[in-house]
C-alpha cells in the first residue's frame, strides 16, 4: 500500500515536472516568436519608407522624361550640346578675354 502511494507520488511529480517543462519551452518559443515578429515589423517599416522614397524618385524621373519630350528642351539641347541653329539664324560666338 505504501509503495503504491510512493509510486503514485513519483508519477504525479514526474507528470508535473514534464508539464512545467513543456510550459517553459512553450513560453520560450512564444517569446522568441514575439521578438522575431517585432524585428519583422521594424523591417516592414524600413521597407515601406524605402518604397515611398523610390516612388518619389520615379515620379521625378517621369516628370523629367515628359520634359525631355518637349520641343523647348529638344531645341535647347540641340543648341547647347551640338551647336545647331535654324537655317535662317546666324551664330555669333563671343570669345572671353583671358
């Protein structure tokens, strides 16, 4: 009779120990998952800011692209880079004094 009580106590302590161990492991896993989640959320915030910056750059580039299609831009570029003039124009080059 006494042995049965002792073996039941040992079994009960073993079960409690195993349950406590499982609970501890579960808590550790949950805390790790929580920390990983916080890191991921921080990454998402950084990436969203990067996306906004890149979208602004894209809008600026689209504006420049549209400006480059205008006749005024093409004419200005042709005059400044290539020295082109209209047939009825005369180019006067003023040399700077040294």
